[in-house]
C-alpha cells in the first residue's frame, strides 16, 4: 500500500474537488485518487478501502475537516491528513496541526504547493507504514526467544530466521542431529504470514517407501490394498500453511522425482488418481546429511537439491556456542520441573561449570535429556551438585559419548585435569567467538595477560583464525 498509496480528496465544492483530483492524477500517475463531497461520504469510503493521504476541506456542512480527521485517525491510524482552508492564518495552521493534520494548504491552491505538500504527505505515510512493519518485525523477532541462547552464532541465526520468515521461499535447514532443526522450522513458520495455519511435519525415513508417497501426496480409493477411501496427503492437508520434510536426505530416489515435479508445478497427483491437485504450502526441509556428497554418489538428485536450497540456514552445534549451555541448562531444568509439577531445582556453580565444559555429541537434545535426569533425581535441598551429576552419569550408559558399555572411571587427578581442560577450552573458544578472534580484546575481557592467554591457546591447540 505504501508504494502506491491512494489519495482521498474531500470538499463540498465539487468543482474545486474535481480540479484538485485532476491535478494530482497528472502529477502522480498510477495512484488511485478520488474525490467525495462530505465527511459522511468520506467515512463510508474509508470503511471499505485504506487511503494513504486524506486531503480535506476544513469548513464543510455537517461534519467539518477536524472532526473528519479525528474519525479517520480512529479508523485508519496510518492515513496522513492534509487540511484545506480558505483562511490562511497562523491560528488555523496551529489548529490544524493540533487536530492531527500533517500539513495544510490555503485556497486558492497553487499547483506547486499542492504537489509539494502531497509528496511530503505520501512520504510521511510511507514512513508510518514502514514503522508499523518494523514494529511487527521486532515483535515477531521476539518470538525467536523459543530458540534459547544469546551467543554470537545464535544471534546470527535469529537474525537470519527473522529475514527468511518474510518470504515464502523453500528453506533447507541444515545441522547435526539434536541441534534443534525442527524448532528452527517452527520458528520460521510462526514468524511467517502463514502462522495462522498449521505447520505439519513428516519424518521421511520413519515411513516405509511404499507408504511415504501416499503420506505426502494422498491416494484415491482402490489405489492399493487397504485403500478403502480417498485420503488427502500432507501437501493438501497443510494448505495455506507450512510442511516440514524432516531428514529429506533419506527420501528414496524414486520419490525424489515426484517431489521435484510437485515443487516445480505446485500441484500433486494422489496415488491412483488421473488428475493433479493444486497445492499452496511453504516447504521447509531439514537434514543432518552432506547432501553435496549424496549428489556426487548419485543418491540425491541435483535438481531437487537446488529446488530445496532456495534459502538455507545452518543450525550451529552446541560445541560452537558453549556460552549458551548454562542458559539452556537453566531453561530445561525449569521446564522439566514445571512438567513434573514441582519446585524448580537449582544448578550449583560447579555443576554449571561442568556442564559447560562437558562434550555434548548429541547437542541440545542430549543436554536436555541429561538435565531431565538431573531433575528427576534432584530432591531434598533442591540443589543439583556435582555428586548428583556424577550419579546421573553413572546411570547413563552412553555418558562416555560412545553409547557402548558402562562409563570408565579415571584416576582422580586425570579426571580433574580433563574437566579443567574441557572447561578452559570451552571458555577460550567462547571468548574468541565473542571477540571475533581478537586475542588482545579476549585477554582484556578475561583478565589474563596476552602472553598467558596465548600460552593457553597454544597448549590447547585452538586455531584463532577460524574465529575471525
């Protein structure tokens, strides 16, 4: 609307109103410019159509210009008002501005003044609309808080999602298992214009190949044994909304061809049908696989890859944002205790430091499951200390990260040194992430000398260049 905002001229003098309308139509071609001859008539038009600029006479029988401006502001807050008056006095100008007018013109109107004031009013309206859009974007950006974290990688991710949600293009969401790809898809949907409709999801490798086609595209009665009635697929069921194709890298080759055709033509053919059905759905696809490698070994179609990869977002693994671990741990602890209908447990500083230094190959999902176990066994003082952390680890068969057998127990000094090294590495990497690899700034923040910090970096083998 702001690019081609309409103009409504209101004046009880018909010839004057028509004259102003003709002048404006010549100066601003392509815009809708109409004239009416009373306040009531103007309100009737405004109820059915938004206008960018209202240009109204001050003195009219019945409803005057000031009252019309008041009523218009209630109905259409973004409409910019210009007052027309035959009384070009300072008092009239002040009254007009106080009454909500952006500007005013005196009769008889000079064409140059008319064009200048109208151009300013249109620009004012554009700015109002842009303001409204930005406020809406900020409000929707706040919804990204569902993605817990305030590290540099997470801030970049949230910025990307706010921008991606503005469009309707297909999005390929990439990341390791457990990083939160499904939550990213949910965030994109919730921030988009399709948020009022459903986000449906299908886990592609979880459904047998012979059933996945029917699940996606639907089928007609008699298409196969057991198909006793017509059934809509997810592409049709998600009409107006979004569809997440989870783990798209595992979709069979035969189905990749049909999916490509669906994305190209924006229509599906149900199994057993002889006609296509149009669909209106935004596609979000996620994968933890190297699709480029899959294309090279011919197990994933190159044309489908480029059809899916219109927009792409990479979800950072937890090791790239260790500073978010305490925040995530608190969040999961609070949410788990809330689900269990009990008072929230507290994580001791030592437990938090250990969680922040520990390796999480399963990423956020592994951390969430570990915190859930802590909350289940937390009792008495309501504080999660290192004794409880060690107990929970002893109950977890995959605490070593291999998923095989019981965890081994190292001598105390070795175990302590390993924990300290892990903590130091996580701290230094987070420090370098925050400072974009600036060692001098990192030393200042940490309180260490530059030489001491460089020795730590060298001992741990941390590559500073990758943070720049």
